[in-house]
C-alpha cells in the first residue's frame, strides 16, 4: 500500500459519502412532498364526506316532510 493509494481511496470514500448525502436529502424532500399531498387528499376526502352526509340528511328530511304534508304540487 502506497501513500498515493490511500489519498485516492480517501477521495473516493468522501465522494461516495457526498453522493449518499445528496441522495438522502432528495429522498427526504420527495417524501415530504408526498406526505403533504396525502394530507391534502385526506382533507379533501373528509370535506367531501361531510358534504355528502349533509346532502343525504337533507334528502331524508325532505322525504319525511313530503310524507307528513304530502308532496308539493307546485313543483
């Protein structure tokens, strides 16, 4: 083993570690973006579920009102 070999190996090791570090950072950024997208999609789904439940409740109330007072003939 010669001293110039040690220097070359050291350079290669540091370059390799730098590449891993850069890859890790890009994966973290990508992971964060995916998590934000999932959070937004869950929020949208929850909002739509609430709206669907409200419309369903209104439809049921309308049907019950029609049964009690009869169907509206003006419509």
